[in-house]
């Protein structure tokens, strides 16, 4: 039975080549655009979701994340004091990006991506080490960890371990090599040295004793099953007795690691992708799919008078309405399947353009079971949405009316006109909305970039 439906469907496709080619191509462009948007959004949502302890890592923020006055800087002594007074905190990591001159032999370079971090940095954040162990690479005060690219830049094919680099004329021993950093992480660095070096020879200010120096990002690793909201309320009641006055922290907030990429805060080292744009572009992806479905319905209803004789003949031969609906839905499914195959090809071809426009390195694994399940569900959903109404319309034709030529398509034409109007309204709104929000997105990104440059 199914084979017979498939045979008839392919015969129909071959008989009406131009119509079906336009229909399938039109249906293909919608999912192609939607998939590009979806893959981009999934990539944006993947920032820093690979850390083993990521669910328990929170950044201390002055103010409320998202507010224009929120600031990422905290005093160097804040995190240790909070850990000493709050048993819910398992550990902490502080860091500060610096720019220093590095020398190895005749090579003297000004490096701008040096990270000063606590010794447990690689135990908290899951950046894989090629050489060295995460427990030991920052154990010594004058140890330094390099990325794979930095190691090759200074040492070429030599083994970099235990080699000596001069940072502002102070010797540091290479203790580890970290694999190439993924681009979808907030922390971007070429070198890592101990956080304590802020007070040893490199700088004059005693940051470790300065409660007014809000220069450093501080991260707390909470113990299992800790309620971050409850801990946040306790932190806001915390104060430090400085003798002549109390240093209070009533405006502190805890920002989850995975939210850093989506909440704009002064001092962020990278541009953010505001969460409202996730909803915006997800809505656009849905709208594009709806437009493709409406277009498919319009084309199917438009050709229905031509297929009326086919339907009338089948009913005269004994076909019932349910059987006809089943057949037309199968037609819609096969057309959608072919359209999706073309859409995936178009998506792959357009991916380099998307990566260039967004500055990302999006790679889609089409063998991922979850992605395959999503695509299969999308094909089924579009097949039903775009095929059920034309199937119902076509199956309603009366064989007597068809033979006499007395059936009218006026009601179908009215409905088709309504769909065309809806399609144009959505398209115009889509274009206007895209232009407005793209300008806003560029403004926010440029503003964040300017703040980062001024901070550095």
C-alpha cells in the first residue's frame, strides 16, 4: 500500500516538474535560513558549558548583572575572606589580565594576553593540558603555563618544559602547555602566571591589602547542593572591620559562569550576546519556517483545481476521503524530505559566510543523535503543517461536481488571499525588525569593545 502511494507520488512529481521544483526549492530556503540561525544560537549558548565544575562556578559582581552600573572588579582579598566566613564556598579563583614584555633568547615580544590566576586555575576550569598536571603547573610562584600556539612561537619544535622565559626581566620556568583554547570561552589567554605576582616585583601597589582596589575578577566554586541565592543574601550582609570604618558589600551579586556571555557588565573582557537576542533570533527562525509553510500551502491550494480531475477520478474508482488525505500527506512528507536535503546542502554552503559575519567557528556534527532527532521531528512537523490543509481541501472535491464542471474554488481563493496578506505582513515586519535589532546588536558590541579597550 505504501509502495503504491510512493509510486504515484513520484509519477506526480515527474508530471509537474516545474511546479514541484519551485515548491521544493521554496520550502528548502526557509529551513536553510532557520537552521543557520539555530546553529548560530546553539553556538552562542555553548560558551563555557564544557567545564566540569561549571554548574557550581559563580563570578562576584558589584551590582546586579545586566544593570548599566554593574562592575566585574573586586578587591583581591574579598574571595579569601568570603571563603573563610562562608562554609558553602569550596574554593575560589581570582584573575587579572596583564600586558608584559616576554623575552627568550633574541626574541623580545610585547604580550597582551597574560593571565594572572590562582594556582588552582586549571583544577577549576577544564582547559586540557598537553604537558604538566593541573595540580602542579602553577605550584611554584615563578611558574608559567603557555598555550600550544605560544609555545611554538617561542620554542618552535623544542620541548618547552623547564625552559626559562623572562617577564619584565624576571625569570619564569615553563611548567605546562595547555591545548588550543576554544573560541567559545570567556577566558582567552596565551600565558598564565601566579596571581600572587601582582605584589612581587611586577607592580608597586600592595593589592593584597588594598580593599579599595576593585581590579580583579573573583570566582567562587560552591559546594554541592548550595543555594546560590541564599549565599548571595549572606554575602550582602558580610563586612570587613578596617578599624576606623567597616567595609560593606551590600550590592554584591553572584553571576553564574554560563550567564557571563549573555549579561552585559562593565569590565567584561569579551563582548556579550545579550539574552534578548537569543529570543529575537529564535523567533526569526520560527517566522521564517512559518513563511515557508504558508508559501507551500499557497502553492498547493493554487494547483488544487488542476488536481480536481485526479481526485474525482479516484473517488469514482472507490477511493475514500481518509485514503486521499493519507496520500496527499505522504506527498507533502516526501516534498519536505527533499526540501530538507537541499536545505542541509545550502546550510553547509552558507556556513563559512555565517562564520565570517559572526566571527565564530561553527562546526555542525550531523552525526549527533540529538541533532538527527531534532531534524527528523522538524521534517515531520513541517510535513503535517504544510500538507494537512491542502490534503483536506483536495479530498473534499465531489466527483459529480468535477465531472459537471460546477465546483467553485472561490472560498479557496479567499483563504489563499488571506495567507498571501499574512505572508507579506510577516515578511515586511521581519525585514524591519531585523534591521533595527541588527543595528542595536552592533551598537552594544561596539560599546562593549570600547569599554574593554579603555580598561586595558
